């Protein structure tokens, strides 16, 4: 557990911003970080986005080739890494000037110690400038994609992401934050970063869990009198699995706000959490690209399964494949009113264009509106699997499996799972002369484990005689998903 006083965040951030200045990192330049949950992550986020830079965190679970791709594709001007990732850090050196490479928690040849910030003043910045955050999310090609926001206007900080976090907290905490915020999920995801900054901007001290442990979470909430946190449904399941005597051993009365989103949650699990902790759960729907619908516990109990109503300044459209409006209760493609300043997918104009329809944009999800204007999600993004709050994209996994000599075709889908939200399942069609034995299945699984990150590993491999494809060769994923829904009794 790491405890960070609110004043320390801004002071260390000011020092980091001045270190970037002294290292010739330009305004609007990209600052990448490869860090676990630690105080330095928060200092870098604040320092970069208060000095006009773009902050880009990298998921350290990714394979080295994807990490290298992000550093190169983002055109990073500075890099902060933890010493635990020394091996991959050395492969990134070619992309970053020596003076702008920094290491936390140890030494790496060719990297400067992050402690160099101590050489600089922690006083307020003379000309603070709002920067931005560019998160990377994978696309259907399997390569990570940078969601590049429009260049920020020349305005004071905080950046738009941090502002959004503080606004939501204000909305549900009656305008203020009179206690500590707990980071319990990986900071390299957009939501935990958004809410820790939002809480800190409202004056909260911050407590960081370096790794998840269900009972430790309860102990910290009681000890530190935690007011707010962000969790994913997998955390809910782990907490609910604790014995009753453990769950009721701790005083959790300080909790006023548990935000969740980024993954589907079963109605049963959410209702159990509300029964236990009271109406402190607040769900949001959106993505790195935008969106931002939320629902309180009280509203959810009246509209179970909904993700909420759009704000007064926001418009949601449900459109069919021809772009026409769907009637109330009819499932269609979910679109939002596009902002004046549009995001883009860095280096991918085709994917950018596909996200927009005139003055509207989509996250690729499907759903419907009820008569009161509450939004319900019917299907996640066509190809995306969301497991434990993490987006998993099938293309990279399929490519790894297809590289095995025995595999003729492959389709990776998500199947509903009470604990993880969805679990990854790989359907495999073997080449004609191969026998679908347990030994071969294990060999394919081992082959996959060597090629993709742990969180991307299929939980199941299933042999199929054939996989459905259209006349043009396009894989019909929905047929596979529907087949497994029936198989697993969803």
C-alpha cells in the first residue's frame, strides 16, 4: 500500500514538468510511461498534462513487440519505466533521446533516475497548460491503436479526462471529496487514471494498492476511511466470494462512491453488491474515445441492466445499419453526438472514418433505449471481448493460433462468465489430416502462451469441424458466439 498526500501530487508533478522542460521535451510532445501502480505514475500523469504534453501509459502486460510499437507509433519524446521492466526498456532506447529516458525503482543502463526531479523547484508552474491523454487500444488488425484526441485549446489545466473524473465525483458526492481515494485497479487503464486524478483535483489524498487482494481491499477501506474507488466486476466477484465473517469484519461505512464500468456485470452480482454496501455503486458507459453515460444505484434498481440516461449536454442515437433511427426498445447501433473537436485513431484514417457517421460517432456497441430514455447494452463491440475489465481483441490471438502448423482456421470469441464478465474461447478447425487429440490441444495452447500476453490466453480451446464464413471469406463471429451461448446455457 502506498499513501500519497494531496499536496505531494502537485509538487512532484511540478518538478517532473520542469525536468521535461530541461530535457527538451516539447510542449504537445508525447510522454510514455511503462509503470506498475506507484506514486510516480500519478506524478507523471499530472506533470505531463499540466505542462501541455500528451500522456500515454502502456500496459506492461503486453508483449515487448507491442510495447515497442506503441513507443514508436506514438512518436514518444520521453519515457519513464520501472526497473522491473529493464529488459524491454533497453529495446526502447533507440526511440527516445538519452536525456529523456527515466527509470523508477532501480537502475537501467542509459536511463536517468527519476529522482532527478529533486533538482527542480516544486513551486507552481509559471505558465501551466492543459495537455491531453492518448490511450492505446487494440483494433481488429491486432495492432494497438492510439486514440488521439483533438489538440487541446490553449487553456489552463487540468486536461479534459481529469476534468471529467472530477465532475462525476462532484455529481455523486454532493460537490466535494472529504476523504481518501483508493486505486485498486491497474492505473494504465483510462478509468482508474481518470478517477484518481478527479479525486485528487477535489482535494483527496490517494492510497494505491500495488496489487489486488480482496481482504486487503477491505482492510484498507476501513483503515484509511476510503471515500471513493474504481472497481471492475471481477473485483465484485472476488469480494463476494470472501466468507461472510471476513466481509463483515471490516467497517466500510466511509465508502460513498464505487465507480464501475469497462466490463459487463451480471444483474445478480451487482444487486448483491448493493445489498451489501448500500447504494454506493455508480456505473458508467463510454470508451477511450468518449461517451460517458452513468447511472446511480437507486436508478439501476428501478431500471436493472441499464447503464443510464445521457446527460443534458449529450445525445444518444440508436440507428439501424442503414443509418435510420430505431424505435424505442429496438436494438440498433449506439451513436453519440460528435464533439466539435474530433478524436482520431493515430495513423489509421480508415478506422477513424468508420467511427463517424456525419455528425455522430460510435464505439461500435449495440443497444436500445427504453421509453424513459435509459440505455441498455445488447452486445459489446463486434469483435471485442471484455474480461476482468480489460479489452481483449481476437485478431492477435487468432494470428498466434493460426501460426501453428496443425491449425487450418480459428475464431476467438467471448462467452459470458459470472466472474470475469466474459471469458476467452478459441474455436479451432484443424487441417484435414490432423486428429483432434488432447495432446494436440495442449500443444496449441502452449504455442499460444508463448505468443500473446497472459490476460489474452483463451480459457478454453474447442475443436470444430468447420467455422462459418461468408462467400467473401469473412468470419461470422456472431454465429460462433450464438452457438456457444446455447452450449453454455446463457
